[in-house]
């Protein structure tokens, strides 16, 4: 039987199980089943004796004889207890469920292999609900070894496709394969890396003979996954650079120079200057620019974007800036308009709530070319919006847009405009290599001069009065404060300080001050009104949800209080903290939590208190959470990794990247005979996948 055979044709599967495997596990063919890797292996390479047991041990297996079986009843509670012995001692096996069935199965005087977690009660070792199998030569042989554990869903379990069932299917598949498993890496790569073959790696990952063999199999399969991610991205980047034409911005003209020499509000940092030079070089080559600017909160990405937009205008092109929310679009528009006003340049604003008359005027001005700059939300990519000659599109916090939405910006001109992506979410190098491998990456790693690092404090709820006292002290100095809550309304499931209750509490605590409130369910105009009240210092405290995470710039706000801070991820906490520290005053971030914190929650709080470095925070976040859905990776389809873990396998990723780069330096199109295996495997891995990776 061949690897591309539909899974229904494997003995023991059939149409019903095949449907479950397809919908629940994405297994359509024999090849898919081979790549359904175990999530861990249970070490059953030895038998323990009762004398060797301790509660510190992981799961253990023993050979025991049943001495007696007893039903113990205490009120309504029942449990089945089997007292077992081996030559070194005695222990108990206990069942609280399935008692009737187990009572008929387990027999006094019989010998069994038992496997489970050992605990101690009143000085006696016991094992609750152990795996149990009659002792025989065959069962001993089958029990010893590293046993794979496979993920399974409730639907899979109901179809007898639990971990054990999946293992049995994979074992059957290996027995029934009629063709060898093909190699998927060139021989020169496997020889250089001293790797197992693909066939040996697959057999070893599912049925390892030793921990050493398992480690070799995992290395080979992880390397292959990461290698093909990097190879695909590097090839697409080369193709884009070599074949995609870009509008040449040949000159640095009057608008750019006038703004730089006479209207720049502050001196640029060296990092900003470096990134502007990179953008200038990209846009002057006649090739298409696809560049990502990473910069921590407050690092000055927007001014770099404006300089790029002026460069486009100097060369006769229009430029737009697309933001994910109305608040952020309005914030960008207000800031850019203030900067461009002295030069008499208009910048349009187009969002979902733009009035029809203004919308019509903007559409006409964009189409006839009289409007050179536009800021907006996804309204920019609506079919009705037509540009005369869009040369540059800046996309802010791009992961908040769907990939199909981002792709539509490419259709706004005869050839795609240059793309400049901005993110204030620092991305660890490993994620940047896989998520944004098709982009050239610039990093603004300096804060503007005069900015003081935000002082962060972690306080438990029992110090709330102390926090209120500090808040009043700062507001009396003329400053303003944010108080952020994770929810709008009370949740029955989560005991959180919710926004509405918080608003009433703060109003009682600070009757002399005026409050604003902003949350996601408010209309855009209501949010804007509240934001303006706060910006104009008509209110002193803003009660908000995470809607203020991005884009709100109030230099006078110097205190950020985050309630239930343990409920937020590290990157979100860092984003929220970035809303303060934007003025000359010393700013503070106070993380309020319950005293009971998980180990991970405590690590997050300690990290926030220790550092303001967004990249360090992002690395810790990656270690804690794994890549997950960071930066919208699920929607982009880039991180469909089955075995590799970007948080743990950074060295393997580095090796895979180095080898992929060396191969493409010698053979960019993979035309050499020894590289045909790469072409075949790239095609297999790409089949059925929308290739979004060329879209930022």
C-alpha cells in the first residue's frame, strides 16, 4: 500500500473512522498518519520494585501479585482496593470508578503488570486507576520501552481512536506499507548533519528502541520541518526581489527636505536614521519593497513612516497608512496632520464612520490625485476606493488584519505599491525568521532622548489603599492615570474586577476628580469624545478595557494601573505600559493581582518589574506560552509545525536557516539534480495551502 492511499483503506479504519480522522486530526492519507507524531513518550524501559518507590518518581511500572481484593464503603463513597505484593514489599491499587467492571477483572493470586503514578497515604504506597495487564512473557516484552502518547479528542476517543488506538493504527500501517518511505532531504544534507534517514526517523519517533534513538529521530524531523519553512520563505523573498518591480523613488525632494530641515519636532535617533536609509535604499532600486519595522512602544515608528510617505509624494506618488481600529486611525491622522499642517499638506481620514459626503469627496480626490496622503482603517481597501497612483502603503499592527484584507492593498495600483509594515509588538528572532521571513526587517532599538523608563511595581490586592494613595498623590501634581480592567461586565466564571464595578468604586474613592470611560462596545464617536476629554485634561482618570492598548497618546498620563494583571499576557502588559512614559514626567505602571498566583503568573509579574526591554519580554513570553497564535500566525498558515517548537528549538532553526541559505546561494532555482528532492518535497508541503507569505 502506498503513502498517498486514503486512510479509509487501512485495515481497521473504514469510512466512519476515516471521517473522524480527517475532521479531528487532519489525517487524510497514510502519509498524514505517519506524520501524526506523539506529543510525548512515557519511559517504561524498566520495572521498579515496591521497595524502590517514592512519591517523587514519575509514572512507574511494577510486576506484582494480587494478595486480596476488597470493596471499601464509607457512606455513599465506594472504592475498590487490591492489595498487591512483590518480593520487596506491599502496596495498594485503588479504583473509584469502573468498580463493578474491575471487580470482575482482577483476581486474587494472579500476577499483573501495573503502571501509574505512586502516592502515599498513611505510610502505605498506592496507585489510583493504574493501567493493568496480566503478566506474561509477551506482555513483559510489550511493556518495556518508550511508549508514545498521541493527542486525541472526545470524538476520536468515542471512535476507539484514543492514544492507544492511534498507536495501534500506526503500527498496522508500518506492517502494511508496500513501498519504502522516500527520503525528503538531499543525501549531502543528511551526511553533513549525520542524520537518520526519513524512514528510520519515522519508525523511531513512533517506536523508539532507546532514548538516544528517539533524540536522533526528533532532531531529524524537527530540522526538516524548520528547514522547509525557511527554504520556502527564502525562495519567495528572492523571487519577489528579482521579479517584482517596484515604483522607483529616484529623488529625495522638496517635501522630505523641508520637513526634515524645518518641521521635525525632535532630533531623530540613530536607529530612526538607519531605518529611513534602509527604506530610501529599498525604494530607489526599482524593486518592490516589503519591509517590517519593529520598534518598541514609543520608539518613533510613525515619524519614520511619515518620512517614507513624503518620499513617495516627492516622486509623484500617493501614500496611505492603514490602522486596525478607528481610535488608532484617528490618533495617527491627528498626529500626522499636526506635523504636516505647517507645510499646508492635507491628509485624509477614511474609516467606517466617515460621513457619506466626506467619503465621496475623499474618493474623488484620491482618484484625481489631488489628495496625496490618506490614513484609515480597512475602509481603505474597499473596492470603491481608487487611487490615481498609490506608491506606498504603510500597515500598522498588521497582524490585526486578516491576510485576505492585507492582500487587497496590492490591487490598488497596476503594480503593487511598496509595503511598509509597522509593529509595536517586539518579536523574538526565531519568530521573526518564520513569521516574517519574506520581509526585510528593520529594528528601531532606541527610545527618543529625554524619555524616562517607566517604573513598574507589582502590588497584591491587600495593598489597594496604598495604591489609591499613590494615585491621588500623582494626580495632585497635575498628572493623569489609566485604570485598565480585563472585562466590561461581571463574569460568573471569572472572579475579576470588572469595568462597571470598577468605575463606581473609583468614583467613590476619588469624588473630587472627573472620570472618563472607554470600552469596545461604545460607538466610535462616544470613544472619541471620552478620549478627547482625557486628552484635553478635562478628566483626570480613564477607566478602560484593553481598547486603549494601542495608539492612545496622552503625554500627561503618567500612571497605568492594570487590574487582574495576571489575566494578561506579557506582550499585552507591555503594550499597556507603553501608554504612559510618553511625556517628560516620571511614569509608573502598577500591576494589581490576587495573592494566589500561578508560577507562570509570578514569572510574568517579575519580568515586567525587572525590565522595560520589549524584546527581552517577548523572549520570555515565547518561552512561557510557545508561539501559539502570536502575530496572527494561525491565519497566515506559516506555523503549521507538527513537532518543532520555536521556543525550544532555536538552535535547530539556526542550523536549518544556514543550510537553506547555502543551498540557495549555489542553486537559487533548485535545478541541480541533487536538489530535485527539495523541489518535490516543497511542492508536497505547499499543495492545498494558500501562499499568503508573499503578503506582509
